[in-house]
């Protein structure tokens, strides 16, 4: 009888292992600029930066948010308020966030994609941020 119970537990464990689980880090929340990963510090508006599709936020000496533009310079943008997910509701239009992982099962997942809160205040949603030129 024990062998059957143990065998059942082992097979259930193996089946459970085949089910994809969310990464452990997705359980934590990030609702401030201080917990957003890979944010450049002490950047200066108008100075050079390296454009990229991800991890493009920087903070100046006064904790103002800047973003690395497509033309390769730091430009001011709306406040960085943490991490968010595209298409979910947001509170303040114009604020910015970083998406932990962007993409779907048919795309390569990209970490650190910039988002912006867009739309009227009562129905605003997070959208991919089209970095200015």
C-alpha cells in the first residue's frame, strides 16, 4: 500500500513540475522608482545615452525621471512609479513604469520595457512607451 501512495505522490509531483509557474519575483510588487531594476542614476538631461528597447530609465540628482531617447540623449519624462503590466489600469496619466517581462508565448520575452499611463484619468491604462526621438 505504501508503494502505491508514494508512487502516486511522485507521479503527482512530476505532473506538477510540468505545469509552468510564475517566477518567484512576480509575486513581489514594485510601486516606486527605488525598486525598479537597472535605472541609471545621476543622469543629466541632454547628455548622451545608449538607446535600447529596454531598461531606458534614469534618475537625475533631484530624483527626476529621464528616459534615453531614440536619438541617444537623456530627456525628461513623467515620474517613474514602479513596475506595471501593459493594458492594466493605472492611476495617473503621464506617469511611467517598467514592465517586468514583455512579450507573449510566441515572442522572445524582453525584460525592462518602458510603459506610460495613457488615457482619461478614470479609464487610463498602461501602454508601451514610444520613446521620443
